[in-house]
């Protein structure tokens, strides 16, 4: 049997597709029309910005609101939308408009891109994704535009409202507020501090979950995937919100001066944004070290499969917790919601988690060499944020060395596409072992 894989199999198409979009975006951001000074961005900064937008990360080496013209900002917004929903989703949309039939190969690529279990109903799911996106971003954009209209001219408020709605629903975290301020000026504002996190949460749940909830009135059932995503997301949000309140309540640089309602709003916002949006209402470098470490953990876990977010994903995290709990209880099977999790899922969860840990550890180690004199926690925070495609930063990004920028670009790309997808794209076809080795035992723990 020929072990070679076809050149255009789903993993390769995804990797090459994202790389091509990033390259085109970088070229557009290098045009004089893209920047306020009329010079365009240098190639490395343009590549960094295009990667951050396409990989819906939000790390920036130049301020989005003051550096780019309307053209440049619209390029970034288009990259965010394409990167968040996936370029295959847009390719399918154009196929619909042209009346073209979706081939089996395209359905397989869609399955890989959306992390769906089967290709059954995949085209219908894509249509729903587009509808969900238009409705959610539309409602979010209108609400934010109404709020911003009290602070700026109506036209500017509408543009800002929809830009931030699209950016945060796609878990990108780009903002137009200027001077790297994100949304800190709205820390105790109920509209911004509720609408934006809700957009982040909805984008992070995943379209498969949205579709199942939408169809629930007919099916009256939810899959194991949806149950695990919903429960894990809720628990992570509530626990992290409580911990942030506890750790930051009296911090004079963050929550200390805020009213009680402002403290709860800012805690809710800061608990939601590491999942993996990147906007913030509290100044990140001013947070206490325990809070920063909590955010690193949340960024590493990230959002859910088939969503606009990154990280190892909530289902991976819960599967590993289930495996640990089963071992503690002396049980052989991993049980979640009265369902036995197959060993392949447990092994894949372990592989994804260990791959992510290796990437973060390696990138952190390299950055400690390239970014001499920088605080270790700041570097670890940056590496995790890039891998989880979050976009939160303690202020290291604008000061990165050229080599540091390249490393973060590669990390963002790996985090968005996925280490396993990249590995599958560059390796030969996986073959079953022709024989099995005898069992061996060793001591663990």
C-alpha cells in the first residue's frame, strides 16, 4: 500500500489556506493606503498583524485605532471574520451564491475545519453558521453602537459598535480605542461590560452547540458534546469570576476604586475574555500575580471545539479531569453524563494537552533568550496568550525583538490551526501497526 497521502487532503488544505490568507493580508497592510502615515507597515509588522487577525488572537505590535486608515482597519476586520469562521465557510458561501455543488472533498475539509464528527449535515451547518453570525454580530453591533453614540458622533459610533462586535464574537480582541487602551474606559459600564463578554462566550461555545440548542425544540435532546461544553464553560466562568473578585477586590490599581457593581462587572468581563478574546477592561499589568496565573490557565484551556476560539478546548480539559477522577476511584472507564468515553478520545485529549504544553514551554524558553531582561511571568503570559489565540498582553508585544515577533507569529498560527492538524499535514498517512508488542509494566507516581 502506498503510504503517501494526497497532497490536497483536509489538514494540508487548512494549513495552506490559512497561510495564504495571512500572506495576502500582510501584503494589503503594507500598502501606503493602509496606514495613517501613508508609508504602509514594514513586512514583519504587517505579517504579525495579519497573523494575529486571521488567527483571531488580538496581539498587536502597533495600535489598531491610531496606526491604520479605514482601509487598513477593514482589512483587519475582514481577516478577523474569515479567520474566525474559517475560510472554508466563506468558500462554501461563495459556492452557494454561484449555485455550485459542494463536493465530497470540500465537505471533508469543512468537517476538519469545523471539528465536526461526521460530514452528515455539514452543508446545512455551514448555512446555520452564517445565519447565527449575522444575527449575533448584528444585535451586538447595534447595542454597542447605541452605547458609543453617547460618547462620539453617530457614524463613528456605528462603525465602532460593529467593529467591536465582530472582533469580540470572533474572539479576536482587536479594538479601536487607541494607545493600547482596549475597553478600560468602560470598566464599570453595564452595556459594554455585559454585551462584549456575552459575544465572547457565544463565539467560544462553538457553532455545533448553537445549532443543537436551536434544534432542541424539535429534537428534545442535547449531545454529550453540548452538555460537556455548556457545563464546563459555566463552571470555568463562575469559578474564575469568584477568584478574580477575591484576588482583586482591594487592589488599588484595578478593582479597588470601583463600586460594588463595577467590581462584579469587571470580574465577569475579565473571567470571560481569556476564553479567548483578548479585550480587557482592567489593566492587565496591574493585576496581582495570582490573577495573572489564573488567566494563564484560562487562556491555555481556551474555548470549545468548532468555535472561534483557541486553546486546548473545554472538552479536552473535561475529558482529562474525567480520566483523573476515574483513576482516583479505581475505575477503568471514563464516564461523563452516563456516557463512556472511548479510549481514542482520552488519548487524543492527552496528546492535544501535552502538545500545547510543549509549545508553550518551548516558546517561553526561546523568548527568555530573545527578550533579555523581560520578566519571566510576562514572557509566559505572552506565550500562552499567543498559543491560545487570546490576545491579552502584559505589555511585551510592542517591545518584541524581530526574532521574538517571528516566534509569536508561528505560535499564533500553530494555536489557531492546531498542532495536531499541522502534524497531520506534514506527515505520511497513519497506518495501523502490522503487529502488537508484548505488554510491559513500569511504576508510575
